[in-house]
C-alpha cells in the first residue's frame, strides 16, 4: 500500500490548524472543508498551489509542506522537518523575509507578498502574491505561520527582479 504523507508527522492536525486559521483570518476556505479531517488533509496535500508552515521556535522549523511545495523546494519530508524556515531564502533575502514575518505577526496575515526563495538544489524562484498568515490551534494558542501561493517564476543565476535587493 502506498504511503499517505498527510497522515504522518501530525499533519492531519497541522492541516486543521492551517485551514481553520486561514478561514478565520481571511474569511474563506483554502480547500473544500467537506468530509473528515483526514479527507481535508489529503485535499490540502494534493492542492494545486503551494502550502508550507513553520512552528514557533526562536529559529522556526518547517513543519508542513504539501506535495507541490515539496517538489518546488526539492526537499524530502524527513529533511523538511529538520530545516529552519529561514533556509528557504538566500542569506541576502533573509532580512526581508524577517520583516514579512514580523508584519504577519502584527497584522494576522499578509496577502501581497513577493519575494525570492531558493530550493535545496540552488534553484532560485520569485514567488508572487503569496498569502502568509498566523496559525493557532483549536484552543487558540499560537502554533506558527503558514504561506500559500500559486504563482512563481524560476530565476536564472544572478537574476534579481526585486527593486533595491
């Protein structure tokens, strides 16, 4: 039987945190919420857009990536779960990323993010119109932040389409 990644590593619960927090903050559903938590987790994992999240550690570790995010960052689940989320950005772009996360913490969500990220093999890509939001668990406790986007462009070496970067 084929493994079902969305059923491991606490991802059914994390999927609920992602979906509930998104709905609460943005007033809409990220995916169809019909069916069981497991069915919703499967739907989120196979969604046609990227979804990633990290925890609340001082240097937050990635703790969820759907199928498309795993392919885009070219990362295995085992490696993802021990990777600080700052590693998804090149060092030169980490200050800008930190400002985004501070803005998200303050405002609850940001729905106009544009920035450069890097895959594990060094491929750089520009994400456009990403939504980043704060995550809370069922008890209302902060459990991290998540992001989703469906628009990105692979960049050539040295290419930098961001002004002032």
